[in-house]
């Protein structure tokens, strides 16, 4: 039986009411919320990808091929170098593994890349800046035995007071020019222009400079048509898309579960720069939401050959805009609804309430410590202080 419009409206209204009752019931209970999602498929694929990413990261550590770890540690060293009150010795707990991975990268890839030059220069400056320490001195000797003698210029530098070459009005004009275009001219999109825009997207910030984002671009034949129909947002204009891009994130870049959302943050930071850069080379784009639908995830993973720890973040249609095509006006929030300054809870604004909360937490913690073996606290501290040594132990076994 095929439902008509009235039938679909009735189904949606009924479903919405039932879901509201369920969500209202479980919203005040962590246990009920956990039970609800235990039987819901919504997060299963994300959980599997997260575990696969952690496993891949650990394997790379064990096999000395974790370039994500090298990027992260070099960036951590950079942050230490730029601190206003820099410590005489810092990064001693992870400089050994950093140099170890650096030497492995030198052996495996010959050291020919911008990233490798950056790592070389930062390590040179680090060893020239910190004082003597047993761990640092050991790593320094290993580095200087094989590293290039002459450091380059890919090191922290003064920001300076140079005025921006782009005025606020010019940037505002570019941002207003960018619109989600759904009517494209039927002409090939030069890959050279796309690569020019990607060079700008590559400059976007990412968590500890891990750079987990990848752009998968499709512009040929049946594969393009099939990819264009995957996102829900292309209904009505999928056949008009001359190029489509899938932005994906690599969860093997991370060692901790807490970083699982970083691929989405970093991917969107990069994608926004990419869309603006496309405007500067005469191309238009349309960002396409990628909903969490298991069947579509499976199709895309199979078509694109994704590894288990890679996740789709969003899709993007790309092409030359049709001058006669229309774009949505899309009014935006007023500034007053967009931001707030110094907004805080009542407890944060009233010190006496904050002190009361702290006292309750302290009392709760004292009771908890009486119930838990004292060794638990010692083990937590042990893992925090000796994380690098434990990782080295994992690699050796």
C-alpha cells in the first residue's frame, strides 16, 4: 500500500509524538539514555570506526610508522618554544620517541617533504634552546648524528605587526559571494583550479597539526553519478553536478577516545577555507550534509574503499555556477542571537554557591577514596607521568 501525502504527514506526526515521549522519559537518566542507545544503531558505526582507529594507531606505534604521532609531537614542541615563559627543559618525557619516529621517517621516505623539513628545523631549534637533561641529551646525540647539518626556516617566528593584506570589507564581500549553488554549467571542472583551492585548504588549523582530513574527488562517468546521489541533499539536482567531493576524516590519528570528534572539527575548518578558495578561482560549491544512515555509510565505504577507521564528514558539489541559476537567500542570525559575553551559571557568578559546590565535590571525593583502593590513584598518576615510556614498551612488544 502506497501512502499519499496525508498518510505520510500522519505517520510523521505520530512518530514525532512517540519519540517525544520516549526522549522526555529518558532525558533525565544516564542509565536509561545508555540503554536507549544500546539498542539504537545510530552510534554503532561510529563506535566501530573509533575502535578501528585506536587499533590502527597502536599498530603504527608498534611498527614505528606513526606519522600522526610525529606531527603531534613536533607541534607540541613548537608550542613549548613559543611560550612566553619557556621552561629551561621541556618535552623531556616524549623527545625520545619523537626523535625515534623522526629517524624512522628519514629511513622510510628519505626525508623529502615539507613536513619532514619542518620536523627537522623544529628539532634543531629545540635542541639549541633547551638545557641539558639525560633524556634530552640522549635524543640530541641520536638526532645530530644523522640529521641535516644546516637547519632551515620552518620554525616558530614572530607574528609581527604587519596589517592584513585583506580588508574586512574585502573578506565580507568574498564570504557574501559564496553561496550554495545547485545549478551548474555543464562543462568540465579543471583539476588544476581545484588543486589551487586545496593548497589554501591545507593551511587550515587542526588539532595538534595532525591533519586527519582527506578530499576524495570524483568527476568521471557512472562513479560521479552514483556518488552524487549518495547525500540526501542532492535530491533534485544530482544529475547537474559536474564534480563531487567527499571530505573524510582518519580516526587513526588519535590515541585517546576523547579526540573522536576532532575529525569533524578539523574537516569543517578545512572545508570552509576550501569553499572560499574555490570562489577565488571562479568555481562555486554546495556543502552537502552527510546524515548518519547506516545503509548509505556502507555504500560509500564500499564505493570509496574506505578503511574501517575512516569516516565521511560531508560532501560538496563543485562546478562553474550557471549565471541564470538561482541561489537561496538564507537569512542569518542577528548578532545578538549569535554571541554572548561572559555568560555563566548562577553558581559561577556567586562565589558562595561555587564554594558550596566545591565542598560537596570534595566530600564526595573523600568518601569515594575510602571505598577505592589507594593504588588506583597511584596507577592513574603512573599512566600520566609515564605515558611515553608505556608507548615505547608497546612498540617493543
